[in-house]
C-alpha cells in the first residue's frame, strides 16, 4: 500500500503507478485533510456507545481472541 499527502497547485494530478500495480484493481481516494474534524456533536454521539459490549468473562475472552486474530491479519 502506498499512501501520501500532497498539496496540489492545480486541479489535476498525474499518478505514476509502481510496475507491480499494473493490471491490478486499485483504489484511489481523495480527502481534504482540513475538512476532517470530529465535531462536538459527533463526540457526544460517540458517548452513547460506551459499554455497548457488556460480556460475561467467557464471552469477553472469546471476543478478545477474535480481535487479536483480526489484528494479526493486518500485519
């Protein structure tokens, strides 16, 4: 995966792909970083999800194992 941040000087951008990406499906996204903020309303809305996973110890252990396996797949 290649990720970079640029500040364009005009409304067009040319992307040179690595040879190993040729012939593969790729995803290209554009996101203005100065527009990404977590507003006060969003912070309050997030609080309502606190404690949503109220598991007994056996379910908690199983869930933690599942999360651990998921994270290992990312590496």
